[in-house]
């Protein structure tokens, strides 16, 4: 069973989950914005929330906007901390090289995902324990295709 968390909200349109089991609730634009090719803009949603301590919300792109129009979020995922009470705005980017994209007021522009986030207790040490991966990163596993041994 999925936990349900009460989140106080001030919003002209409360985010909704489109389907049962969806991880993200849709955020909509409260303004009309034209994004020329390569242009980015901070787009308002009018949403303000009071997240419970121990939770954060993450603003992520909508897959349909990305696949069909090249619209993504510059800082994806955008992090909303529990203590933040301002408007959630979305830094949209038009990655299409040719077409301007027009965001209409009321259009779904992003998704909001709520997650529990533990606090870390950072413990300074002189050396980290070993692991199979070690310090390999950024392509260290090489290019592989299905069927490679």
C-alpha cells in the first residue's frame, strides 16, 4: 500500500495524478510563454506547498513534452525543500533547433514527485571502504550492447 502524506497547498490548480499508480502529479502553467529554439524561461505554476519535515518534492519533465516537442527542465530534477514556502516555478528549456514552443496558461508543464529524504550524518574518515566499482565513473564500464559478454 502506498503511504499518503498530507501537504498543505495554496494553488489556483492543485496538482493531480493522471492515473492510479503515477509517481508524479502534474503542475500547470499560470502564464502564456513562448520558447524560441534554445530559449529557456522560468514559468510560474502558482503552487506553494508546506512539505512535512523529512520530505522533499522534485520537479521533473513530462515525457510527452520532451519526446514530441523537445521541452525539458534545465535543472531537472528541481528540488523543493520542506522549508520552502515560495511559488514553485519551472525552468523550461526548448531543445528543438527549429520550432518555437508556446506554453499556454493551464497547460501541464512538469510533474511533482514527493519523496521521503533522510538526513545524512557525514562522518569524516581518512579512507573509504572498498567496493566492486571503486572510483570508476563517467563511462568507466565502457560501451556495451545487449548480448555483450
